[in-house]
C-alpha cells in the first residue's frame, strides 16, 4: 500500500507536466510552467529563500509521485539533476518485492520531509550557497569533506552514504542535534556524492 505523504498542491500539475513530456523535463522547465501556481504565492520575500522553497515544493512533489505511481500504477519516475521522466509502461515486477525506486536515498528522504520547507531559513540557504561556491573553487574541498565524514580517500559511494546517514541521524536539529554541524555534514555529503 502507498503511504500517504503530505498534501502538496503541485502534485496534479506536476503529474500532467510529466505526462506531457514523455522524453523528460528539466526542473527549470517545471518551475517555469508552474510559476503562476497559487502555491507559489506568499512564499518568502528573500529571493534565494523563495527560490529554494519553490525548488523544495517541486522536489517534494516529484518524490511523492515517485512513490505513489510506483505503488498505484507500477510506473517509474526517474529523478535526476538534469531531467525528470515518467516511464508510462508498467514495470513488470511485483512492486512489493522490488520496493520503491530510490528508497533509502537520503536526498529523497530529505525532500519527502515536508518540515524542511518551513524549517529552512534564508540564512540556511546562504550557508548552503556559500559552501557550494567555496567547494567549487577549493581544490582541497574533497579532502575536507572526507575529514568531516571521517572517511578515508578510497571510500565507496555506499560507504559515503552510510556514514552520512549515521551522522545525519545524530546531528539533525529535529532530533536535538547541532544545526551547524548538520549543515556541514550535508555539504560534505553533497560534494562527495557528486564525485568531485
């Protein structure tokens, strides 16, 4: 049975856009198509925080659809940084045995947590952006990220993912952890999972 996730007002329109674009659609195109949606009114006045909120709502909707369509129609939604695609042919497996595509992925879990939308501040977005640009121009960023996650140079993607989950579970602010440390761990994980 499909778990009922938070009602996201973008879901019907996101599904329509996925069906209208069988070869895939970028997040930017989704955002442009939804820019006049009522759900986007009343968001933060800070431009970067508002952009984050729109991005979060879209990603939450996509991951919600990924789960629902898998269980309800045995359809697969592939979510990647450059394109989102709905595969309209039914998956020929028993879905209870196969599990939701991407299940256990911490990024997916982050976006499915509707609380992140309201708990992320303009300051949090600034920190994430500063961290991103710092990493782009710092050749030692990978080494620092490995130190933050307490991993060795040859760590596999699976080891990186497991270590991130351990630290995130301990440091998440909702669980009484340190938000600064959590952001640093998240930043390190994003750098290492991108393969830089």
